[in-house]
C-alpha cells in the first residue's frame, strides 16, 4: 500500500497540522514498516527537518503567491504528483483536499471545523470561499479522520457527512513531555524567563475561543488570595494588534479589572522550553471553549502538572477524570478551582498523579494503528 501525503505544513512545526503529520508519519513507519510513504511538498520546499527514514520526497509545482499559492498546490500540484507516483491513497492531513481531481482514494484529516462552528472565525470573502471549497472536498473524501468524538459530531452536523465515514484518532503528547528528569535544566528555563518560584500558567493563543478573558475575570477572585508571589503567567505568541472581534484587547481588560500586578506576560516561548515551563508551573489553566482535540492539557498532565480546564467540546475526552473541569462561562467557579488546586496539597497531588496516568493512555502508536485501519478500510471499500 502506497500513501501520498500532502506535505504543505511539513516545515511548520509550530502549527498543529505540521506537528500532526510529523508524528503520524514517524509512528506509521514504526507500526507498518512495509508501508510505502511519499511526502508531496511544494517546489519551494528544499530542506526537511526530522524526515523519517525511507520516506520518498516528491515536489509539486506551484503558482502565484500567498493564499492562492496554497490553493493551487492543494487543487492542482498535489493531485498531479499523487497521480505520477501511483499512490493508492492520497492523505491530506488537514482540512484542504482536492475537489475535482482525485488521482487516488482520498483520506482527509479534518482536525476541527472552527469556521463553521464559531462565527468570529469565518473571515472575509476569501476566507468564506475557502471554507466552502474545503467543505465540498471533505464530502468527496473516501473517509474522514478527526481527533475526537466531539469533532466527529460537529462534522456530522455541519458538513452532513455520515458518521460511519468518520473515524476519530486521538493525538498524544510528545515524549519530551514527562516529569522532571533533569531539575537543573528546568531551573535554567526558570531563570531564562525570570519566573517566580510558584506560578499558575496559561500557555496558548489569545483568540476569542481560547476564553482568556474569562480567565482574567477569574483572576479577580484568585489573584488577591494568592497574591503577587503566585502570579498568573500568560505565555504564547501575542497578536500584532489587539482589539478585533477575533482578538479582544486582553491587556486593556486586565487594566480595567485592576489585576495587572498579579500577571506576567511572557510572550512567545521557545519550543524546547515548553516541557520545563509546564513542569515549573504549580498548575496549568486551559479555559478554551472549543478544541478539535486540546493537546496542551495532555502535555501538562504528562509532565505531572495539575490541569484546570473547561467542560466543553473535546476537553473531557482528553482529560477524563484527571483534571478539574468547570463551566466555560463561570469565572467564579474557575477562580475557586484555581485556588483549590494551588492551596490544597492533597488535591494537587491527586490531580498530578491522575494526570500522568491519563496522559499515558494516549500514544502516537495507537494513533498510527487507528489510521492504518482507516487506510485498510478504504482499500477494501
């Protein structure tokens, strides 16, 4: 069996789709060493990081610049090369498959359908056109892979695709995310970012679905009790411009709430520092109201750090009973949960232990095996 992967995101390992294809292809090679894999990339991509052994590289021609270049690759360049290499299955590991040209059986990984679920993410005319295009391509797939039962339900509802054509395959935390093995390395990260001895961590984006505004409101309850000695550390790449429908002005909101003295804004974090940052935190808060999967809580739990999150979308599937879950709009309950986890040693220890156990249930080997089952089903069909 020969699988040709769309590799547009291969070199974008900070993007979820880039991380997904890296881990998936590496794990597939281990569980199915006889599986033939070709990575189809745009012609401008000449260097490849962490390419698994025995994976073939094929370059597809591109035209135009910007978003049109990506659309051309998806609709013309990639299908052309899939046909040339004679693949049995074309696997597009993100929501962007070819519409009219299907040179092989098409498997599409729809990681989430945020633009259909949340109005703030629908964008202008160009974005709406692209969403319509990829929605149509998903319906033409031989099979859909997604990341959770919650996402599967959304795809059935919004794309009108039969449930039997959709298979959830959970993700997993990278092996780097584990309890501290080298405390000196963690201490070096503490000093690098000038972190206090204790803090509560938020690590992620700052767009509206991440619900950080509710976390800031919750800190009006937790902050005065914990004091400036245990601040809320907000880490992640901040938008170039605050104050849009998608990116509310959180800094201004923090000023209005008068909680700035209880906060630290770290900005972007080096990829290699992420595990240590999770381990150094007293607790990790993930207040997101919608996720296709929700990898950060799993990474934090794998590091042995208690997680507080919201009881919505895919999050309960990921955390099970190993996190403190609260409603997404109740700032008072979120603040109380943060205080309880930080102050109550027995609760903190319980969540830390339970989190490690929960995280161990998710492996990329399982993800690859489930994906291989989809390939085999598509070939039989």
